[in-house]
């Protein structure tokens, strides 16, 4: 299975902010998406913040952790990851070789549950 948008359209890059969400132009679909507004935005940003310690331990970006978490699920063989600028690729490219530990996966699952971000299963 190949998954799409493992960084939740930018929310889990570690660089998305409330200010950036508020400044999205009207022709950007995210400006109308509930995940980029109100409580959902706060939960998503809290999750991105919670991924920072995992990223720091591995010496990678939050974006790389988000992509690696997606790739850790059984049956997932690839992820479609987007970038608007070439330098953004450098941020998530390490996900291809990042192996999250059981402790990392537990920490991420607890963060998802604590923040209430997303829906569905929280741990591979």
C-alpha cells in the first residue's frame, strides 16, 4: 500500500504555525479545511510539537519522523510526500532510512492520544 500526505499537508512538518494557517490564501484548499482551523489546528500543532523530542534523538526533522511513522505500519510500502520547494525534500528524505524504535512508536502513540490529533489507530 502506498499512502498519501504523511505530513498531513504540512501540519506535521514542525514548521507550520497558527500564523501561517491564518495567512493561507483563499485559493489554498487548506484555508477551508477544518484540520487547519480552531481546535483541530491546535491539536495538530500540539502533535507536531510532541514529535520534536523523537526527531532530536534521531537527529532528523519532525517531518522525517512523521513520514517514518507512516512507513512503520505493516503493509505500507511507500508514501507520497510532497514539497513546494526543493530544500523541503532535505527535511523528510532521512525518513527513508529512519527506523523508529518501539519506545519511539509508544511515545508517538501516547502523543496522538494526549493531543487528540487525527483519528484511527495510533500505533503500528
